[in-house]
C-alpha cells in the first residue's frame, strides 16, 4: 500500500469513526418512538434544511451527475436542472401540508380518511421499493469509489465494500435512529459543500476563472466539438431518445415530492413554518451544489484522461480532484483524491442510512403495527420490528447492488424518482386536494404506478439488450444488467415515467369513480383543517 492509499484509508476511517460516534451519542438521546422515527421533532428549519440537503445530494449527484456531464456534456447537465426544479413542486404542494397532516410516514397522511390496512400496505410497499432503487445507486457508487482509491480492479473487493457499507448503514439505523441519521446527514452536507467548493475553485483557477474557456476546453477534449455543449448528444439522436428525455424530465421534476426519505424529513421539525424553512434552506444549498456539478462535470471532461474513466462515468469527480491537485503520483493529487473520496464516502453513508430508516419505519409502523397488529402494538414492539426490518432491507439492497455495478448511478436514482412520481405522488396529491378520493383510488394509483414503472424498467434496455463500446479495448460490451447476448427488452425507453406517471394518476381517478365506498367528505374537511393548521398532527390515527 503506497502513501496515497494509506492517506485515503486514514481519512475513510476518520469519517467512519466520526459517524459512529454521532450514532452512539444519538442512541443515548433516543427514548421513544417519536425520537427514533422523527428525532423528537426537535430540529430547527435550518438544521433540517441541511439534513434534507445531505439526504438529497447523494452519491448520484456528486459522482453520477458529474460523470454524466463528463460523458454527455449538455445532456448530462439536464440531470442537475431536473433535480433542482423538482424542489419547487415539493415546496409548493407537499412540504407544509404533509408535515401537518401526517405523523411518522407518508401512509399516516393517506390513511387518515381511508381504510387503514390496504392503504398502509400499499404505501409501505411503495416506500420500500423506491428506497431500494435509491440504495442501489449509493452502494454501486461505494464499490466504484473504494476500488479506485485502493487501486484494485478485483470484483470481489468491490463486492466486499458494498457488504461493508450495508453493514454500516444497518448499524446507523438500528442504533441511532432519526437523531443519529439526521446529524450524520448535517455533517455530511457541510463536508460535501466544502469539498466541492474547493475542487470548483481549483478547476476554475486552471482556466483563469473563465467559464467560457472551461466549456471550450471540455468540448475540445471530449472529441465531440460543439455538439458537446448543445442538446442532443445523448437524448437527441432519434425520436425515441428525445421521448426518453421528456420521460426523464417528468420523473425528476415530479419525483422529489414523492420520495419517502425526503417526505419523512418534514416530520422532524416542530412546526409547519419550520417545514417551509427547511425546504427554503435546502433549495439554496442544493441550488449552489448543482451549479458546482456544472464545473465538476465539464472540468472532468476538460482535464481527465477519458480512458481512465469507468464506462458509467462514476469516477469523474474523484479523478478530477486528483488532476487539479497535481496529477497521479503527486502529493497534492493524492491528498485531494483522498479528501474527495472520503467526502463521497460520507455522502454514501448518510444517504443509505436515511433510506434504510425510512423503509424500516414504514415496515414497522405501517405494516406491522397498523396491518398485522391492527394498531395495538406497543412502542417497544414497533421499534424492535423496525430494527429487524432495517437489517432485512439492508441485506436485499446488498444482494441487488452487486449485479447493478455496470449502471450509472445518476440513472439508477432517476429510476427511483420515476417510481416515486408514478406511485406516491398521485395518491398524495389526490388525497390532499380531491374530497371524493377513496381507498380504492389510493391503492390503484399506488400499485398501478408502482407495477407499471418497475415492469416497464424490467423490459427496457436498462435490464437487457443495451450495448456500449469499451473506451480502452474497443470491444462491444453490455451496458445493461444482463450480460451481452441476453435481450428480452421490448419497451424502447430507459425512463418509464412518461407512461407510468399519467397511468398512476389515471388509475387513482378510475379506482375512485368506480368504487361504491361511501364519501368521506367529513374526514376530508378534518384533513384539510389539519393540513392547514397542524392541529392534531402528532396524535395516532386509530379509526
């Protein structure tokens, strides 16, 4: 092990030690279900805004989007635009009313005026599926990152890294709960913004702080010329690819307001005003960060040897840090590479903890307590089930992440957004704004959006049939989950949102108007008052 790898290992261990310390500290503050699920609702708007930023600025943003820009130029930057614009939907439609009308999970809000068991089961199922898609992206990023830093290409080592990340995230959730997870996310957000700002300044310094010169150099180095800076390099090659882009945009813009691990963060603040402040702080933080990705991605295109990038582009940001620090073999390059890798690793640890907590809370609170125990489980029983659920979800994520390592992690997150927008958002919007909406409408929209989205992805080029050319060997390789030669894809788009999102809304309407369930106008009025004022939001729902 050389000096740079020793430095990297020390920084990694330091990050892990700090997060473990935070987790143990938080475990001593966690005494009730409200502490474990919602951090005791004691975080300020600013603190929660930092935590939301930490949750949202995932490995997909830092590694995946930078890589997408480095490989596809303008079309890669569209990911940044979509992720940022999505916050307007979350702010205007969801943040305040969800915090006021729910208790711990998305299902609390949905089930308030409907039959508890079917709605909670549907919402919990969707929550787990979305979270696992998102978890895959983080774990794939962890495997690629650590393999780069330790200078190994052995697939077994990458698999071991994924296993270790899974074990750590289970530890954070089972020991620290929401308090520990939130503080890990806050620390990570500060580290990520600081590290990104440092690399951005160093990149711009290479071009005299002239953004135009940076973009021109990136276009020249990419070998694609002006096409690198214009729409169409990835999504304008055909009508199908243009449609794919529209589908991607829909998923990104509408998906945030349905992401369970973001929605659950609104329950950690004491008031609806703090929920609004959380989103405003998050928008500011995230907006600056996605401007950083512009410089990181085009900087990687301009300065990093394309043959050193992996085929998905996930290593663009760490390799750029090494380059602006002095290049491979230099002390400065080794220090910056180790620093950025440690920050990215902290990013992965924080996000996977948030995702796993969200899923396990939904399993324990919605499925175990409300469906199986019919609301009669004790807090102690519920917390015990939540911890076991965290272990189970972590294991599933580990097993699925190992074969998914060939996919760009920004793309994997886009799939999670598509599922959230197709399954969760229609039910949330209808429930808050349509008095007639009922149980059948909720379950049809959630299951219909979920099944159609996941089903279309399974029969898309993401899973089979897509090929790419290896930048080093020139050989044709598989760019799908399944190996070369396996092709059962019939759905032409990689992003199913353009079909599954409207279908989710349509099925919510169809299920409602064809149901004979009595109208719940009185309950709707109660929910409306609750959403606008927050009155009774911490009380259990027992009807």
